[in-house]
């Protein structure tokens, strides 16, 4: 079980003869000068929703955090390890990124688990249960909306989760202060795996809409 | 500050007319049947090292966690939120992924911060300081290796960090048990942004080597 | 205040020189032979969502009931006047229509009123209050979903209302019996006034989807 | 029996590439600003007499109630559901519509049923019987006019029914008060399916005439 996965070596070879060859100088410059990504994207681990793919972005463009269900925990300066908060701090304070996108997507397994009232822990540690607990009050409300279909409850919580992450982002002083000064922009986006549609969030109402209806 | 970033909308349009059009049916199938990614990749947030790009992987292939410096904390079943442990649990227990790659890269900003003895907290919360604290004993040892150049210390800690994450992965019972049964494979990889070289880890010695030297 | 509205006379003249001239024989045949519409559409009174316009249907095709918020009351054989039940009975029993579409739409004023907890009666008779009372339990549930935006609550109730009308249609023995025999088909549809998108209901899950994503 | 009717999807596609494309901005404006229809039309469900078609009206122009035989029940503020009264209340009190047209038509099936002395209930609920009961005294009188032909009795009751609906409209205080103040106008119209002729009602005498005899 010890050789490196063949599929990944093949993919790497394809990268080297394709994109890397075309962008060799860009990679060198990025290595020398350091990265200056224009956007921090907080996205899900899901294999069907990679930000670089959906936004067709090249090296150096997106600083990307990926965790289950693209959650941001609230600001909690304690002695624990905070993967997402650390990445946020690095992006804003060190890389000076001033544009953040929280991107959710349809059919999210984490959201599905959060909505399942009978979900058992996946392992004794129940890490997913704890993690999705960040959405617990919302998940319970939506679970009770039995007039909505399972699919509708899923999409509703996916979008609530994006707004929740945006609200938690604002609990970080560095984000709040910069946004209040008009120097930072927060955005929400939701990708429909099935149709390929991208929905973006109206910052005022929190509603999601397709930016250019005739696009797809 | 409220309109969705133009660059991302353009990129999305390019995705829709390009890759999505070519893989429309695949996206639909993935939405219907659910994802069955072959590999969990634990990678860095760095904008120059997206796993999908480097391994040229399409939708549905890689389940991807990205945090600063591709760290895995040790198994700690407590009541805190654990972004990385939750993703690991979901990947192994729910998606039944049996192949994990920890991928580091050169010029890693998190590693650089961990090596700087004078690094001040980036913000009062000091989230990066706490997070990189996961590497503290190793970082201090390397800092003291004053016979190595700055560049050598950086690469050394980047590779130590990958081995450290692999060791922490094995502190999770589900990973340990499956690996011991020969049902799970763990791998390390390191990407050199400047040259585009991929180095993979020899599972026995922990050394990194280029799988096909004549390739690039 | 007694002359017939000029705008309508002009519109009628345009109809006569246009569509009627082109379809003169069809109108005559329809007058002689009687109507045999293929579909009963239960739609809203809203001026922006006329079924004949949205489905581009000509004379003789659609038998159309329009009331506020496209509601169907449950089967109640009593001595009261039932506009919608009478139309349904006529369509199914006399015209032998075997295909029913309940069509809702975005920005529905009736649904909006049903969701407003402070809505005062529009007149002493409170006819809208009584009528939208058909949706009361659902409306209250959705009102409580304060994590959804106003726009999301509106769309959620619009779609619940369509499913509610379909369920009430099935409380009529004539519909239930024919459907159980596979001789009658019920459908749901939702029209987005803003984007022109038509969403149709999946009969199994009750979810709404765009029938051909690349269409618009 | 579960796929959405093909004919309607085709019609919708034709709408999207035709009228919607031409009026895209108008639909968006109507969605943003809300509807301000100039006229409430109370019409029949008949597939051959859609008001938007006959008056060639676009989106946003006509608020349309359609029930069998375009009836308006008398004002009855009780606890029952009143589809037509609710729509009237919404049109006058919420949308501030000040122009109402009751439009009947030739060959009306509901009127024909009302005139048939041997008409059996269409179903045990006898909803059409109850509903057309709104015209019962008039229908009996006309049934007894044996010197008129069947066709003449039909047209006579169709027009009586329009006048009856107009009288019932005036039993609603909100309509009566506004009309007495000269702020509301009520109109009658009758459409001949066979010839395409539109007849409008003289408000004083109640007679129907063709507004421009040389037109058709």
C-alpha cells in the first residue's frame, strides 16, 4: 500500500506538460515575489466543488480554506487550535486580502448530516457532530419545517449556513473594522452541482440569485 | 463594496462554456449518485498550490481539506470544534475514502512564520501562533540548526510538517485500524512552486524524492 | 366614467387584425364543436403571470381558473358557492380534462399577505384574510423560520402552496380515482417573474427544478 | 403520468425566445416595482376566451379572476372561503384598481348547464349546480321563455349573468362607495367566440352593442 497513487502521478504529468509549461514563468515569479491572491475563498471539501475549477482561476489568485460545509466558527481567542480562524487571520493580516467569498454548494453532505435527526456519530469522537453543531439552532429550525421537501430544507440550510459564516466572519475584529471602513468586501455564493448554476448572495437581503440569468 | 467580484464572474463564465459544457453529464451524475472521491488530500490554503490543478483532477476525484500549512492536529475527542478532524472523519467513515495524501509545498508562509523567532502575533487573537504551535517542538529544533541556511530550514520544516501530519493522522483510531489491516494508504507529497517539481515521500524512510526524475 | 376603456378597445382591435385574422377558422371550429382543452391550469390573478402568455397557448388549449395565490380549497360538498371546486368539477366531469397544472409564481401578493404577521384586514369583510387562511398552518411555520430571508420565506410558501393545492385536488374523489387509475396527471409549476424562469415540480419529491437548464 | 406536459414546455420555450426576450426589462421592472394593473377582469375559465388574448394585453396590465361563467357572488362577510370576493378585495383595496370589466362570452358551458332543466349533478358534490345556483332565478325565467330559441336563451342568460355580476359587485361596500364618488368604473363585455366580435354593455340601459360596427 505504499506507492504513490498512479492516478495522481498521471494527473501531475498532464499538469506539467499542460498548464505548467504554459505558465512556467508565472510560477517562478510567484515563487520569487510571493503570493498576492485577490480573494480568500472559504469553501467545502466536497470533491465536486473546487473553487479553482468553478471560477477557472490560475495559480496565485485564490487563497482557499476548505472544511466540511464551508463553516466559519465565531471569534474565540482561546488556547485551542483554530484552523479556519488561523487561515482567516493569515489572509487578512499577512496577505492583506480584502475580498472574502464564502462558497456553499448543493447536495452538501455535512448539511445533510446536520439535518438528519437520527444521525449517529460517525465515530466515537463524533467530530462531524461537534463541527456541524456550529449550525445546530438553524438546523433544528429547518428540520421542523416539515412542509418543505427534503430537497428544499437542504438548500435552505445550505444558504443559511453561508449567511451564518458571513456573520461569524464579522465577529472577527479585523474583518469588522475593515468592512466598516469600506475597505473589505464579504460575499456569499452557492454552486449547484447538478446544473452548474452559480447563485450569488445579495448583500442587503441575503437572498441568492443567478447573476446573469441568460448565462448558462 | 457589494457587487460580486467581476474576475470571479468572468472565470465562472469561462468554466461554464468550457469544462462544464464538456462534463455536463458527469456533473449531473455526480449530483444524482453522490460523490465517491478516490483520495482525501490535506493541503495548504496557498494560492499557488491547489491540488486539483497540480494533479489535474476533475470533479468528483479529490476530497480536499485546506488549512494553513496542511496540518493535522492529533486525535482529541473533546467538545471543541475541529475542522480538520471533522473532515477526516467524514472522508473515512462516511465516504469510505481509503487513500490520504498530505501535500505540502515550498515557500509556505505558515512554515516561515513558525520559523521566525521574532514573529509577533498577527492579531490579538494570535490564531496563526496557536495553529502553528502544533509544530512548535519541531520548529524550535530547526531554528537552532544554524548551520543550515534559511532556505534549507524552511524546506526541512515543510517536510517535517508533512511527516508530523501523517503521524497525527495515525493517532485517529479509524485511520490506524484500517492502515494496520492494509486497507488504508497514507502518502506525503511536496510541491516546489518555483520549478513545478513534485516530490513524494518514501513511506519507509520518510525521505522525499522525485518519482520520475526525467519528467519535468 | 361610463365609456369602455380605450386601452382595451385598442388591444381588441390589435387582436382582430392580428391573431384572430390568422386563426379565424380555428375560432369558428371551436365555437361549432365546443372546446376540448388539453389542460386545466389553476393560476393566480396576478397581472404578470397569465398562463396563456407563459405557455404561449392559443384558443381552445387551456381551461383556466384564476384566484388569488392559485389555491384549491379541500373537498367540501356543502351548500356554499365554491368557485374553484365548481371549475374543477366542470373541467374533469364535463370537459374530461385529464391533465391539471397548479401554477404559482414569484412575488405573489397573496402569499406575501399570508406571511405578514401584522397584516390588517383589507376591508371589514376580510376576504383575503379568510381566503389565505387556507394556508394558515403553513404560513405560520414559515413565518417562524427567521433564519430564512424574507425572499426565501416567500418562495418557500409559494411552493408549499402549490403542493398544498395539489394535495387538496386529491381530496376530490373524481381526481383521486382517476389519478389512482393512472388516467389523470397532476403537475406543479412556478414562474419567476423577474427572470422568466419556469420551474416545474418533481412529482415524487415535490421539489422544483428548471426543466432545461440551458434553455433560457 | 409524471413528466411535465411537453406541449407546455414547448410553448414556454416559444415564450422565452419570443415575448420574454422582447420584454425582458419590463418583466424585471414589474418584479422589482410590483404590479400596477389598470383593470380587473372577471372572466370565464373557457379556453376560448382568455382576456389577455382578446384584449392583446401584456404583462402587468390585467388582474384576472377566472371562474365558471364569470360570476360574482353577492357580498357575504362570513367565515367561508370566497375566491372571487377575496380577489376583488385585493384588487380594489391593495392594488387600488379602479376599473372593473366583467367579461362573458358566447357558447358558455356553465350558462348552458344552468339553462338545462334536466341537468344532473356532475358529481355527488354538485359544485357546478351550487355555483350556477347564483343565477337560478334568472335561469328559471329564461327557461320559461319558450318563444325564444335555444340559442337566444343562451345569449340572453349570458348577458343577464354579466349584469347580475355587476349588480353583485355593487353589493360590496368598497365598490359601491368608490363608484358613487365617481372614482370607480364598472363595465360589461361579451365576446362572440364564433365571429370574434366584442360587444360592450351600455352602462345606462344594460344593452350590449358593438363599439365600432365596421371594425371586425
